[in-house]
C-alpha cells in the first residue's frame, strides 16, 4: 500500500512493479492504469512515463538523487502555484495539489502531472512567425506573475564562479575562458537587471502546442532569476539526439522578442536588450557546467554553442 509522501516498500528500484504501483496510486481518481510507456528526451531516457488510466492519460516522473529530487520538488511546487495563479500555459499537477511519493530510503521521488494533447506542427524548421510571437507572449505572461516564496530564489549567475576548467577538454579551454571573462566583466550589470520567476530551460523540446495555445513543460529549473535568461535560452532552441543544438535565425528570434514586448506588462528595457547576448553566453556556460557535473558526453556540442555566441556577442539582431 502507498501512503502520501512515502512508498511502503523501502526501495529505490526502478522495477516495473514499483512503477505500476506508483502509477496506480496517482491514477486513483482516473481509473486503474492500463499501459505505461517510457518517454525519451532529446538525449535519451529520462525517467518520464506516459500512463494510460481509464480513459485518460497522465505523465509520471521519477527523480533520483538529491539534486534531481530538489528539482522535482521545485517543479511540482511551481506548477501548483501557476495553476492557482491562473497561468494555463503549464501542465497541472496530478492531483491538483503539492502531492508526491518518495521511497522510504529517500532516494527516489515520484511526481505526476496532466498529459498535454499536442496538435501537429513542424518544429524548428517550420516554426511560423505567429508561433514565435506566441512563445514570447507566454514568457511575458509568466514573468508578470510574481511568486516570492523561497524555492529556488538564487540566481544561477553565482554558479559561474565555480566553473571547473580542469574538467574541460584542452581544445575548448580558450573558448570557455574567453566567454567566461565576457560574462564576469558584466556580472554586476546583469545582476542589476529585473528578476522574475523563470522557467529556466525554455527550448522547443519543452514546448507543446495544443489547440488552445502553447504549453511549457519540464519546470525542474524554475527559480527566481533574470527574466532575460528565459529569452537567452531561445538563441539555440532545439537539441538534437547527437547532443548538438540548432540555433534560431535572427528573424525568428526577433519575432520572439516582438511577441514578448507586445504582451509584457513591463517590456524589456533598452539595457536588458543590450545585455541579452551576454545573458545568452551566461546561460550556455551554465549548461556547460551542468554537462560537466553530470558527466554528459556532449561537452563539445555545448562548447560549439558557446563559441558561436561569443562570435555573435556584438550581434545587433539579439538586441532588437
């Protein structure tokens, strides 16, 4: 038997019977689970499952280890807040409340949220102008909803001071050092910019287009931080299975900014637009830090984005 907050069996196992047991408890109000399908992210399996229960679908997530449990808790807490605040461009937690289940040894956290029914679209290559503007509008709406609770209220810019060069392969050291020097030189200017509750990992793989509009998923990096960091992630808005990134064209990024400015209660200031290229560098240096810390094989691909952004740091198209 499962009880809220704990699994009756003291195990962090990912065995099928545990997944089914958790799914059955979460799906109690929907019906007995009939099918559980693993869902892979752009870089492989990620502990996310689609559950068919009764006549409905929901998404079950498994978080293992202290860092990921912290992220899972932040995601669920944020989704509850957004639902209460009337923000509809995010999945609702299931049930509607801050509910999760944890293994008795504390090593695994399970959360669940509604499944989003997507309508077909053509992804990055065919992303139409109105969709780009809609992305900007959704982010402007999110950034207008102030949540002052303490979860994740620390800017990630502080983490750049801990970037470990000894773990960066020799050919990439010079590029990363140059990028870091640019960001650190303007760190005080960045820190003075407006903050809001941010998604933290805005990219096309974390967006689902449904009939009533765009939905942002995967809120595990949510926190209070510079609002332009959410826009900075869209400079390279899609990851490939090989670990690479596809960059947005200047025209498409411009449409995202236009949509943001039109929808924002407080549009981006001139200073925010001027520092947007530096914020993009900062974001992908943070991606590099996470890549190194997690032992991911995609270091070279992230450094390629950093190199591209370093060359574009003076590019006016990112400031329009």
